[in-house]
């Protein structure tokens, strides 16, 4: 690798062999270095060769972006993925996680896991001898957050001192944005209806990690959250596993739709983000999703670039 990995070599090589379960598994330096490497991989013809290494994908929830971006990332890096969907493995017939993790560690070089309980992901990490990557749990979505901050960096050139407003549910996506934002020196404002705030332990952790005075703020007023923000982000009101709460949530969240009126109080240059999939007319209006301010599809593409950087670092391909 060229300059980037020289400048950030120590931070990137310190990730080799580790897990990525939470945004807080990275230091500020490691987060910055991964974004720099992702940016370089996006721009240039840099070649990293992972020498046919294999990433196992264990997804117990649906996925388009995360699954495909991991598959393409490994292909681009000269590696491969294996689909270990529990429906087609012995996991689905009750083989213990402890056994599965130890066996897969003998075949694969890393595992990317999407599941409900974060504690299940932690158990995989405990029983595996290879890197385990969080491809989304009910608690966090750390790969998504890296792509989101790469998108904000592309729009404004720098991250420190920018303000990101997230409106909607204080969910997995909000949690990782708070932690990762704190590490990168971004002010993060979370606007949720009462009763849907992010977990207080994550708020406390983010505030502890906040770099250079970055503020982590909560409000129950969507307009207060978005006021003068540089980036405005939303996500579905009912996450995977909460489908039965859909109609109750529609009611509770109705004043949190990211529409033209709400966006009008943001900075005039503000960009709009959404991790997708989106429910048009619920958490975001069609008009805002398709507007010039929207960077939503760049954000989606950036999943590929940051995951290439992450895999290269965790698998020691630099
Ligand atoms: N944003 C995201 O994680 O999308 P998928 O559920 O399609 O992977
Ligand atoms: N919060 C959403 C994100 C989907 C990418 C969910 O967990 O379903």
C-alpha cells in the first residue's frame, strides 16, 4: 500500500486479528485511519491481496447492503465468502454456538454476523479464534456508522466540529453513530419521541469517549435536534424484530418524519442520510429522499469501501 498506510500504519496494523463488535472497539486514531484507507480504496487502483482468505457470513436477519458489500469487498480483495445462513447449517437444528464457532474458526479466516441479541455476537467472539465482525445486532451497527462518517467527510472535507442530527428511534444505528461520532469529534444530536431514547449506557459511553469537546445531546423535539445541523439522518421507526410494534410506533413517531419542513431548519448546506431500507412517507418523505441534499446512495456505496478497509486491517492484508 502507498502513503495512506504509511501515515496510519500503526493504527491499522493494531487492528489485525481483533474483533469489531462495537464502534467502541476502535480508538479515535483507528477510526480515522480506517476512513482514510476506505477513501484511498474508493479513489485509487491500490491493490490489497488477502490471498484467498475466507469470510463466513452468518445472517439471521435479512440484509441487502451489508451482505452484498461484504461479498463484493472480499471478492475485490482476492478473498471469498461463504454463506452460513443458519437455515442451511446445523445451527438451525440446534447445534450449540460454542461448537459452531470453534469449528468455523478452523475453516474460515473471519466471521461477519448479523443477529438479534448482542450477547450472542459476543459469545461468537468468545468461542472463535478468528476476527468476528458485527454486521448488525439489536444494539449496534458499527460498519454502517463508518460508512456514514465517510460520507459526511466527503461532503465537508473534515469531520471535527460538524453536527450530525439523527431523528427517529434511539436504535442500533443511533447507538453506533453516537459512539463513532464521539470518537471522530462530531457533535451528535439524537431526537426521539419520549420513551424511545438511546440506551443511557451508550449515551454515557459516548460522552466518555467524546473527542475535542464533541457534544452528544438528546432531545424529544425533532426541530431542536435538526436546528443548524450539517447532516440529518433517519432510520426506520420499527427495526427488524419490532414488526409487531409498527402501528403503535407510527403514531408515536408521526412528528419525526424527515420532510421538507423539518429539513428547512438544518444548515442550508446540510446533507441527508438514511442507512436504508427506507419507508417513504413514514420516517422520510419521498421528496427529501430524492432531493439534491440526499447523499443516501453514496452512503450505501461507502459500505463497500469501509468494509474493504476493515477486512484488510483485521485480516492483516496491509
Ligand atoms: N443498511 C443496511 O444494513 O442494509 P441491509 O439491511 O440491507 O444490510
Ligand atoms: N435499525 C434498522 C437498521 C436496518 C439496516 C434495523 O435494525 O432493522
